C-alpha cells in the first residue's frame, strides 16, 4: 500500500512539473501592439511607471489560464510583468529594436490566490498586497526576494483585506520619501466560509513600511467613493498626487494633505478635446499615464501603429478652489456612527442624555437670571453709596474720556488718587489696589459676574495699561452718576 502511494505521489509531482513546462511553452510571442507600448515607455529610462491592466486585449503573450489581469511595472530602465492570479514574475528584456523577451525570475509554483492584487515598488523592492483566490480575500503583504526568488511574507500589526475590481473603486498611493502606503478602503467577507458575501469598509488606512503598522485615518468621503467606482480606467502618479479620470474629468488626490479635486478648467477642456480627438472610433488599445510632467493619451492599433496626445502638467494646474477632504477623522462623527443615534437602545439613550446635558449647560452658562428693574436700581445705588469720593472721581474721569474715545493717562490716575509724588512702585501698587476695591464693591453690590473696570495693554507700549469701564455697564454708570449729581 505504501509503495503504491509513493508511486502516485511521485507521479503527481511529475505531472505538476510537466503542466508547468507546458504552460511556459504556451506563452506566445508579444504582439505588435504590445511592442509599440514597450517601445514608447522604454524610451524613458528615468521615470517609474505602474499600469494595472485587467482587460484581455493586452497580455504580452501570457495565456488566460496563467493570469487574469497583469501589472506592468517600470522601475527606471527595467520593466517587469507580474501576473495577477499567480506568483509568476517576468522581466521584459529588450533584445534589439522592437524585439523583447520575457524572462521569468521567480521560482514559485502557487497560482490562483492573488487575482486583483496590488503590486507596487517601495524603494527597490517589489511588494504584493491583497488579492482574492480560492474564495478568500488576502489581507497581508508579501515581497519578492532576490535571494530566494520567491514571495516572502511581510508581517504587519494587523490584517487588512482588499482586492482590485472595477466596481470597488480602490485607490492607493505609495509615498516613497516617508515610507507610507495609503489605501482608500477595504473589503471584508461577512461570514466566510458559510457565505461568499462581502461588504466594503469605507475606512481610509495608512501603512508605515518602517514600523510595519496600519493606522486608520478616517471615513472615506462618499463623493470620492462614487467617483472612484466609476473610474475603471488607469490611475497614475504625478509627484505627491494620484491622477485619474472619470466621465471625461481629470481628478487628483493627495493622501498626505487629505485633499482631492479637479484639475483647473483649461486643463479639463484640453483633456476632453484631446480625448475625443484621439479616441474617435474607440480603439481596442487605449492607455493613459504620466511620465515626468506629461500626461499621455495613447492609441495603439492592432498593427502596432501608435499615436498619442500630450497634456503638460504643472503644480498650478491642481485646482485648490473646490477641494474636498478624502476622509473625515472627526472623533465625534466616528462616535455617532458607532452608537447609531436613533436606533435602540444605546443610540436613543445617548440622544436623551445629550439633550439633558445641553439644557443644563444652557441654563448655567447662557440663561441669565433676570433681576427686576426696581431691585437692580437699588443695588446700583448701594454700589454708589459704598464708593469713596476719590473712587467716584476716578470712575467719572474714566467715563468722561471714554465717551470721547480717549484714554485716561497714568499721570491723571496718580493725581486723582494722590500718589503723583510717590515712587513708581508705590504708584503701581496704589493704582492696582484702588481698581481692585472698585471691582470688588461693584460685584458685591450689583451681583454682576463681570468686572466694572477692565484693563488691557497699550498697543504702542506693551509695558503700559489702559483702563476703561466695561462697555456692558456704560449706560448704567451714566444713569447712576447723573441721578446722583
């Protein structure tokens, strides 16, 4: 029995290697349209480029059974082809003019687990994130090792499931300088394996390559989600911005500043004009991307004829007049979403408690207790009676100058309180003491919460103070002194 099992095991391995060899032989020569695209992008040997291609019309000779979608990655003068749905990684080598060869550089056997994966270069390392296969959404990073020629696990503090699909509106950006990976939203399986149903979590995330940690930035803007779901075309980078188009409008977003918007109107008009011009009759091969400061619109015929239009981009073209946030991270908004106000039981209880809190706060802080006019008049008379002759003269002098929009001088104050011949320290203390006594008498007699005499620094000389009667009480003080003359 053991001998039979061993024979079957060896036979299955041989069949596996045979199928791999047969699949390698199935790779067809690169088409004329694909050669035209490679000729175009390899003419630039400085700038990076990343194209995720889900359509079947551009496969670089790779059969459908090997991959469903490909990532074409250009790292300066090197071009790579990663097959979505497989761990296979090819380097596209230029042999001579208009001739290219696919060289496989990985040694993996697995396939079928990373359809719709996100492939990206961070520094000089190729990473793969997410994807879907065998009914399960991937939620981790792997990276291609130049030593093992296999995809190795890149651990993180938590799992974040996601995969790319035309209706999911996934947006992402790699900040090479700060080592950050931004992701617009995630996709979760609700009750796997009992059901294959998924739900989208509109939570914008950031991954730090240095600390290998995920952080939640906030809830994705619903407007951006709607735009991204309609944008099934290529997305490209321009400096710190991600650039993409939807419904013949070019959009940009900057995760680091939490902003997105449209290009300026003249660039929008130029884009629409050139789009309608070059894609008249809608060709089979049409691609858009940024290299350097040029946004290219390519049209490639099946015979390899390539035409293109160019839109030159500048930083000033990124309109700042109608920008919106990519995500909101207000703690209160997140809290409300968590408790779901209006829904039993916690939500309704929160609404009641919050209403009671607002009512109590209003009564305590804003709803003033009204004192009858006859009582208020008596209280102000008591205040006037408690003042000394010097205090009355000082208040009246400040009032008379204040209604003329003038300030009482320190010299005048010192003269009224009788300390003009004293030293500076004594003068300062005497002024402070008399204003303190006046304000204390005013609060005790009238039950007012605010001070009668207020001081503020002189604009021209910050060492000096100006003294004025609180504007709230000007009318009462005027009546008080007129009625008691």
